C-alpha cells in the first residue's frame, strides 16, 4: 500500500489520539487518509541560495496535492559557506552535513512519512539531504533551489562571488581601487540562488540530477526562472509516482549510478568537495567507494566544461548549452554512461536522454569529445610521501606552469597566519603555502581555504605558487590548490613534519606529491613530533572531532 508507513501513525482504534493531532493541523479526514509526504525545506533568511525556497516548497506542495498526496513541511538548517568563510564559522560548515542528515532522519522516522521531497540548495545541505535520503530509503525526490545568475559588473563583464574574493588580493596588490571593489560588491551576486559558477552547491545539484534522484534540469535551471517553479511542481507530482511504483532511492543509487556521477563530475570540472560528499552519500546507500575510483574514472573521462572559477562561463550558460543531459549524451559516445540506471522520472537514464533529444547546443560551453579541454577529468588524486593516503586537486583549474614543479614550503599552523603572509607580500614565486591542522579532526571542521587561494590569484601569483593543506577548498578555488592531504597533521600525518624551506615535488600528470626530505631525517622529526593541543570551546565541534573519519574516506562519522 502506498500509505503503508503512515498507517502506523494514523490508522486503527488506538490511533485516535494521533488523528486528533492531525486534525489540529487543520487537515481534513480526506487529507489524513491520503499518503503523507514530508517536504524538507531548508529555507532561511541567511543564505542567498535559500531565501526563495519557501516559493519552491509551495510549488512542491501544489504538485503533491495535484497527484493525490498530503504534503507536510518541516525545516532543515543550511550554512552559507561564503558568509562563514575565513573565520571560525567555517569550522561548522562540514559538520552541518552530518547534523542535517541526522535531523531529517529523526523527523522522517518519528512521523512515519510515506515519501519525502528534499529542498536544498547550498553546499553541505545537498549532500546532507542525500545522505538522509539514502539512509531512510523512502520513496523520494530532490529538487534544489537552482543557481544564481551571474552579476553584471560592467557593460561587457560578468562576475560572481569568486570575483570578489580574488578582488581582495587585487586591491592589496594595487591592481584595483577600493572604490571599484565596493561597486563590485553590490553587483556580483544579483539575487537568489546558489553561487553562479561550478562551485560545491551547483556541483552537487548537478550530480544529484546525474545520479537520478532529481529531475532533469535540477542542476542548471536558474533560481529566478519560472521553469524552476514548474520543476518543483513536477517534483511534487513525481514523488507520488515513485511512491505508487515503489521506487526507492537505493533502487536508483547503484554501482552504475556511482560511475555515471563521477564521469559527469570529471567532465564538468566539479568542486573537489565531491570527493568528500559522494563517498558519504554512497556509504549511506551501502556502497563503499574510495578515492581510487575518482582517479580511475578521471583517467578516461575527458574534461568538457570550464565554468567559473576555471573559465568564463556560468551555470546559466551550461543550461542554455543543453545542461546535464547534453554532457551525459556526449560522454555516452565513448561508453561512459550506464543508460540502464533507473531515475525518479520512472524511466531509465537512456530513456530520459532519448526523450529530451539530449545534445550539445553550444560547443563553446560544452566541448564535444573530439575537442575536449583535456583527455582527463577535472579532478586528480595525488599520492606520495607527503600524502600516503591521498590528496585532491582540481587539475582543470591548475595553470600549466604548476602541473609539474618543485616548490619551497612556507609553513603555517592555521589559515589566518597564512592569509596575513599572502596579503603582506611575504609569499614569492616558487613557494608552496602549507596550511596544516585544518583537517576534519585537527581543525576541527576542515575549513575551506577559499580566501588564501583567491588572494594568491588576486596577487598575481596563481601561476607560480601552490597551496597545500589537510583542510579543503571551495568549489570556487582555482590554481594549484591541493587539499584533503591524508593522513592529516593532527593524526600524525607527514604534513605535520614539514618544515620551513623544505622542497616539495608536485607532479599532477603522474599523480605524485612528494616531500623531498630523506626518510632518515623524517624519522628524527617524528621522534619529537607532537601535534599542538587545541582548546575547542564549542561542544558541537568537540563531539565532531571525536566521531569524524579521515578526509580520504569522506570525513563521515566513524562506524559505531
């Protein structure tokens, strides 16, 4: 029965008190008798990507009602990584993913919903909701709030949030005035939606579409478009269909769907944060993946797109060029798309692509296979003496000069000191800014290093300076930014042994990251090595530090 779950809460003589409480909500007997659909809404007045989700939720609920269900809305939290960046607030961003998943599970299980529609948009909210979806395995659909439009900075120049982060370095370097920066502040982010480039939020919303748990268009239809409202109504109707057919998330998220997602990830040049989030999501679906699958797929999946921050195009351009279906259709030409995978449309990936006549509409935005930016995908996994368990780099955003280079370590035990050194002109060509004790446990919270990488670019050092960290990067980062170095310093990783002036060998094509210090010297350093003790005043972060696993395994909670 399609309302089998909710009958546990609303049917039978002994459930009279429960029905009384449902009547207190203003529901009629007819509404109570229908399937109950939880609508998980992450709307708030803090995050620009979420400020319009009340309208998305209303459209979802209209779709549910049109298809014969009763929608009941409840909230979820969401952090704006842009607002949390470069202060202690960023320590709470990645941990929020686990709390979002847990809180949704609590609400869904406590209230016996028959089905769920998830409405996220920004960074950790999307994977948090997808983790909950997989864990619950109740018929579900995800519909995001959609990407922001780029800002019109001048008559012939567009920009986005990353333009501002990089402008800070340009002002400090004398290449831009503070008056120009102020003018950009008011124009770079023109309204609602997740930031306009291929940053973490849009990466994850595109991959949700690729996996098949969201409808075609989920990743690319702009937040401000009426088509986004129509998509939300369709999501409400679709959830009733997957409920009727008994299609559950784990029927969709299979090993083949994993490979589809990672192939599209590589073609799009998505955020390196996908290497944290996809393992955590697939883990909840009972599928264990490690960093090796990203590198395996990257070596055969070409990079077809360079959206901001890697290039001049934005999410609206990807939508107009054919969106995710066009990218998948192109990858299918070389056998990288498993077309038999089921989706929430009730049809397979192959049927969806055929129905939409998916094809590239603008070859400047989505390059065809024979004109790919590179034969390899956007992300590379590096290993070596500095990162025995792996490190992650968005190779599609690295300057050719930094693909293979020896660099000199400039060592900082935290982001703030590194940022001061960069803006004060203390970092020179050939340096590697090494920021440690910023991993999942050592931070705690694994902060993003968008401000330092953007400052390096803004100071004109993007082709000559690397940044290496056991922390992570925003999807908006570009340059030789190598993160997730594992094991992290707080766990005794080699990054904790690096000293000022050490030489480091970076070889991205050959996937190498080597500390050029002989093993005998490292052994001597290990004898006196002691990670600094951090007094964390926040209970939530202390609990997180005690539970979280390493970045190379998705920074998810350890099994208990």
